[in-house]
């Protein structure tokens, strides 16, 4: 690879990193959520309730927001998922994807500079 091609490639990588940083800044304004929604069926614990008869009679589904890191923290959402939660989770996923792409581009940039 010629020096000129390496230089042009380096400029392209830097421009792409800059675009990603701009998108990350814009997405960060949308109050992202890093996690996912899970559902659960439960036994209520009341004596003589149908849910004591088996899995097909459990109550629910009840929705929970599982948060990063390690998804240990969960927040009860209720019987319905609030409309804004799914959009904010989508924003969080897009941010994580952009961060992964930026990391790969930085690794590529480092390799180009070592040539």
C-alpha cells in the first residue's frame, strides 16, 4: 500500500470516528436505557388461588426492566410496558453498537499508524 493510500484511508477512518462521536452525542440526549424488558408469571401466594394448581394458571405476565451492568438490577414496569421504555432501550442499543464500531475503527487507526 502506498503512503498516499494509507494517508487517505487514515483520513476516512478519522472522519468516520468523528461522525460516530456526533451521533453518540445526539443519541445521548434521548435518555438511553441500557438493558432489556423481561416478563414473568408468578404465584400470588394466596391460599386457594388458581395459581397454586399449576403453571397454566400463574398470574401475569408482569414486565421488568433488566438493567446493565450484568442485568442484575430490575425495575418493575407493571402489566404493560410503558411506550417510552422500548424507544429508550432502542437508543441504548444503538449507542452500544456505535461504541463497538468506534472501538474497531480506533484499532484500525492504530494499525495504520504502525505501518
